[in-house]
């Protein structure tokens, strides 16, 4: 039912009355309705330079956010504990590229992701600073530790020990047998030119380089010791000191005896007595080989060689081995004694004497001790007696004494007299 049908007095106003529009004048009704005009951007804001600048700024902000996040994540990865369960040595070959190094480190279990390593090296601009060599990586080494180790070249240092008293030929042989070193040796150095010492080397060091280091060290030590020698030493040159020290080195392996042994030889030189040193016999026979492999025979004592100090007067023409610093110092500053003789005492040391009578008593005592040892060994094992006498190197591990000229004769072969090393 329409509003027109609403009975009068019902109380509800007609719908037309509730939506009644306020009347306007005819003139106002004819005017168009005004709509708010949108604000226009300024000409400056619409300039191309401003637009480009805003775009660049926005881009830079985004880049900064990305880089900052990457740096934060990268720093976290650099400081994260690595996968190594225990310390490990890795040899990085010469000429390896960054990706080769990364792959090797992954294979060895040092790092877990090659691209993380590559990215970190590039970011740190360390690509050209990575060094080859043998490295020891610690347990759980972080990526940062690994990169620092390769950049700083913290390669493993190996100990290479050359014992005192070896000839130059024997030292070169040891260098050739070492698998840590590389390259060949052009020639055997002059006898006595190498300093026996413990050297620190890295894997792959050329053998020639090691020899040069040993030669330089020997020249330096020899000059230093020569400059601090005793004033009354009967030696004219550092080379003579080197020769005497080499004999001292071969005659005793006990440090506390070196100065007394040196004193015996110095006293003999002063009195123009022959040195009569067994190691000089051996060197005259075999040269740089260093050992006979058997006892010295009586006939060899009298066999003339340039080095046999039972035959020649004074010092031999050159060293018979490479002496160490201690032997050089002993020869340069011998003990202040009047001793002219020494002989093995059977216990690894020597008995020293000033007179020939004292020396002969010491020799008799040694012979009795040697005989007792042979008799005791024969009783214990009861071997069959040999059909012919054979050399018995009773003092093979202990040097024998210089003797007065002419040397005492023996019925048995003279034992080889190289000190135990």
C-alpha cells in the first residue's frame, strides 16, 4: 500500500516529506556544482633529474640493505665453528687457483661449502694473497681462521737434524733421502763446510737451498769462534781451527771431554808431536764415506795418506768431518792441562794422562777389561773356537788414544775408532 493510502491521523509522515531537498533559487539551480580540484605536483617534483635521483636513492637503499644483510650473514659464517673433528695437515700444491683450493679444503673436511670460501676470499680481496704450502688446520677451525692461515702463509715447519761428525758426503746423502725436500744436489760441498744443526724447513724446500743455509751458518759460526779463540793457540787460520775441531769431533762423543781432547792435540802440536788420531787414518782410506765398516788393520796405521796423522806431522790438509759449534769452541779454547795421551776407559769415556807411563797403565787396564768382557761372553754363550783368529772390534764404539811416536805395536788388528753417535 502506498503512502497516499495512509489514513489520516496515523501519525507516520509521508516518505516524500523525510527526503525533502532544501529549495534553491532558480539562479543557484542553474549554476554547475563545484567539485574540488586535485592538487597538481610541482614542476620541480616532476623534473627528470629528480625522478632519476629518487630512483637511484631507492636503489642504493635496497643495495645497502642487501649488502648489510650479506655482510652480517657472511660474518656469521666466517665465525661459525668449522667441520674439522681433529687437527689436520693439508698440502696446497703450487699454482692452485681459488676454486682448486676450495675444492681441496672441502675434500679434506676443512670447510663444508666451496662457494662460501670463494665468496669470502673475493669479498676480502685476498684472492691473490692465498699461498701454497703445507698447512696445519686446527680442530673446528672457522672459515676466517682458514683464510687467515692461507693468506699469512703459516706453513708447517719441519725439523731437519744433521748430527755432528758426519762428512759432507754423508750429509748430502741424508738430504737426498729426505722426502720433505725437493730438487737435486749439484755437487758435494767441501769437507767441513756444513754446520751440523737442527734446521727448520718447509715441505718442498730445495736441497741446494738447505746446503747454502748450512754453509752460511758454518762460515758465521767459524768466524765467531775464531774471533774468541785463546791467544796462545798454535793455529794460524780459521781453516786450521776447523780441521782440528773435526778431529776432536770424531774422537769423542761426550760433551764434557771435548776440551780435554782438544787440549791433548794442542799440547802435541806445541811440542811438535804427531797427533796419531785413528779417525784420520780412516778418512785417509775412505774419504767422505766416513767409515771403514771393519777394524783398522796394523798395516793401515803405517800406510801413508795425506790425512794419516800417524805418518804426517801436524794437522792433515783439511777437515775429516763437519764439526759442530761445541767442537769448534773446544778446539779454540781447550782445557788448560799438560795431558798428552788419552785412551778409552771401557765405560764410554776416556782416561787422560800427562806421561807415557801413566798412559801405558791406562792401556793395560783397558786391555784387561776387554779380555774380561770377551771371556765373560765366551763363558755365557760357549761358542765353538774359530779355526783362525778374527778381528774383534772391542772398542768400536769408543775412540782410541793418540800414542807416542812411534806407535805401540800390537799382535791383533787395531779396532776401528769412531765414536758412537
